[in-house]
C-alpha cells in the first residue's frame, strides 16, 4: 500500500537543486537593488551551487550525490554523527558492545571506590540468557576463607616458584599499544595492590619495570626484545631479562583471541628509535610478526621450544593461546607427556578479541569463545592426567568478580583482564585504540592526549579496582559456601539451556 | 596535483594579505571607510568583514586551514561582487592595485581549498 505521506525523494531533490540556483539569483538581485548585505547570501548560495555541480556532474564515487545532489549530503552528515548520538542519547544502558554502560559503570565505581549497592533489581535481562553462579544454603564466614594463593612452578620444584595472591591479573598490553603514562599507571597500581601484570609483547618492558611491580614477560611470535635478526630466540637476551628481579614468569604467546592464527604488522612509520631499541628491530623497514613462532611448526617442536624457554629463563613458563581445535590441543598435551615437558601455566584467551588491533573478520569470525574453550581445555588436561601440574589462566571480557568466578568454576585458576583495567584507567570505549587518537590518553603516544592521564591518580584507581574485585570474590565465594576458589567446579555454575554455551552442564544431584 | 610546499606558501600569502586588509578596516583607513560608505555598509559591515578576514587569516595559519580557505574564498567572492557591480575595478586612483591584491588572495585560497579539500568539515569525505 502506498502511504499518503510518501516522500518523492527524486522530485524533492530536483526542487532542492533548482532551488539553490533560484535563491542564488534572488539574493544577488536583492544585494544589487536593496542592500549589499544580501550578498552574504549570494556568496553562500554561489559556493553551494558550485559544490552541487561538482557532486552532480563531476565526481563519480558517490552515486547518491550524483543522483540527488546536496540533499543527499545531509544524509552523510547525519550518518557521520550517528555513533556519538547513539552512544550519548539513544543507546540503552545495557545494549552497547563490547561493554554496556551498566558494565562500564560498575568498573568505574570500583575504581573510584564508591558505594557498591543498587536497588530495585538487576538491569540485565536476568532470565535464561547468561551464566549464573550457584550459591549454597550454607554460606561460610568470610574469615574462614583461605587466602588466595596459586603457586606457579611448584610442580617442577622451581626456586623461582611464584605465588599469585590476587584472583585477577592485568593481561597483556604492550608499550606500543598503550602509551607510557597508561603503562606506568597500570604498573604502579599493580604494585600498590600487590598484583601481577603481563608486559605484552612489546619487547624490553622499560616502562613496566619503572614501577617495580611483579611482571609476566610475554614473548610474542616476533619475540620482540629477545629476538635475533632473523626472528629466532636470542637465549642470552632472554636469560638477561629473566634475571631481572621484577620478572617472575614468562608467557609464550602462541596465538591471541583478537586474531588467532595471524601475525601483526608493525609499519616502519611507527618505529621510533625507542621502539626499535626496546623491540630489537631495525628502523626503516616494516616488521612482520609471523603467524607462529618460527621454532614451532608441529606439536613436537612446540613442546621442545617450551622446554627450551623454561631451561633458558629458569622461571615458571607458560603458553597462551586461543583455542581452535580441541584435537590439536589434545595432541599437544600428549606430546608434552611424551617429552616430559609441561608448561607451568596455560592461558586460554577468548576468541572475541580485546585491546589488540585486528582485522574485523578475525575479531568477529574466528576462535572459540572463552566459556566454550575453558571447559574443553580443563577436561582434556584432566583426561590426560596433567591438570595438577599446571595452572590455567583465563582471559576474555572477565571484568567483574562474578564472571571471573564463573571462569574459575569452569577450570581457571586465575583470571586475566585487560579491558577491565583500561576502564579503570578511565577508558570511555571510544573504540579508537588502533588510531593513536585515544581521547583519554591510554592507547596513544601523542603527548597532548597523554597529558590528561595523571599517573598517580589513575594508579590509585587501578589499585582500588583490584581490591574491590578481590573483595567481591571473597563475598561471592562465601555465599557459594566454598572456602577457596580451588574447590569450585562446574557444579557451581548454572548454564541456561538457551544460554551462551553448548556443553552439557551437570545438574548438581 | 598540488604541492604541499606550495600549499603552505599560498596559506602564508593569503593570510598575510588578509591580515593587512583586516587591519586597514579596523583602524578606519579613509579609503576603506569610503568604500564601505558607497556600499551602504558603514561601519557595521566594515567591522564585520574585518572580523571575518581576521578569522580566515588565523585559520589559514592553523591546522584548520581548509576551513579558513573556504571563508577566505567566500569573502573574496563578496569583494569581487562589490567591485564589479558597484565600486569599479579602480578605486581611489590606485590603478587597480586593491583588486589585484584581492585576486591574489582569491587564487591563493582557492589553491589551498583544492589541495586541502579532503579536510573540509562534513563535506570533505566526498571531495
């Protein structure tokens, strides 16, 4: 049925295109015969007519403008301010991605140390869509809880065995991805709270080391900071780094959730003398991170490489990956058993991506989500009998204590978060991490944008966030009637049948 | 098509001439006053145009040079209309020097406009 109020765009735009010419002539006449002031309009319409002629008859790349002229430009203008309008005015508090305003506000609240209560019910769609924790009829007293302590490297009786004292660690974000102020604020906050921080794959962690917090050194596929000229492991450099007091563990990144199976490219324009020095690369040429470590071409060589890094560093050493095929992981675990080399921890990264810049096709379409991958990894390690020889770290949107405890129930020992800490630093989810234009000075190297990020203030927020999360952990654990996160199992999680995961959940019987 | 160094040169020349013109209007140079009286725009129009020229000149020297060039082109178009329709090409016996200066500013700002067209707010993406 044709609506009575249907607008004939073609007719309207024809009127509009003729209209500005008429207006130009009218204004010109008025300027000439009435008052010269009318020529302000003459000039404006003259320029608009010129522009319109260009749009209609010269340019060929915009069909709408060629067909309809200046009226169509209004559409582009309105569309261009759409994201801001939606974020500020029209998006509801629970619908934004990756983090809704409700979730962000919760992190801000923790970081600022504000009141923790809300009233009149949950703002989330509570029923049948999300994982939930199960509480117990018999909560335990909070002072009966064991202090959080996960020992990494204990199964190999290492002198360097490292004890993780907080259930949440700062996940891998390199200097390069983050500006120096952001790195230092995170590191100082971690130091204040006694938490552990991952350096990311940015090479020698100069700014991380400045604040003296405990660090996990991450080695990406390009091995920045510990590479030879041809991208292999420089054992001397790794040994020298591992000897530093602040570096407690080494994480070999096999893949990451943002772009599993793909290497990054560091364009030569972004390689400053400082970056070249920290990462150990030469200036003036692009540096390609390979999709995998050159040493690791199959299960056998991968396990051998893990063993090599464990031997050279002398530190607890683990691997990080985003799970793709469980059968490949099982084969890798069997190879570990055959060679007698077991990593001290495994980091399971969710496939939906994080701070790392990645092609949209990789962010959106590849890699298992965390809550699918985590139980699979846990189960395979149990089946193969080496679960007790290593710890599992989980990462992927774990920005609240509830989500972290769900991950722990499904097999994780410790949770990692990166974006949670960015929010604690003041991230407003402008989604410009890859453009060097971060308006709050976190993922940018522009001094005038970093100016607003005060290290001391933000470090305190980071520490507050860690401590508030730990506080929530204690309260939730007590409510679940469990004296330690170690005792949690998947029976502590309720997974609705229409929920986000496919694995069968055992109902507690 | 355009050369970055030439663009900066054009910005500088246009801004300098615009600043000169704006100053003459601000201080009430008798020649300017006479012209604006003949247009029936004295003194509001004189100060208004002077402010517009000043803004255009400052923008031309800033990262927003594209916007500055649009304003400069507009002001120069207006001035050409004035000279062609009412004032004449030779004013105050200057042998056409004022109009020549005006054309120089126009050419320079059109050059800036073309080379920086992508940076024009809102419409730049389509040019």
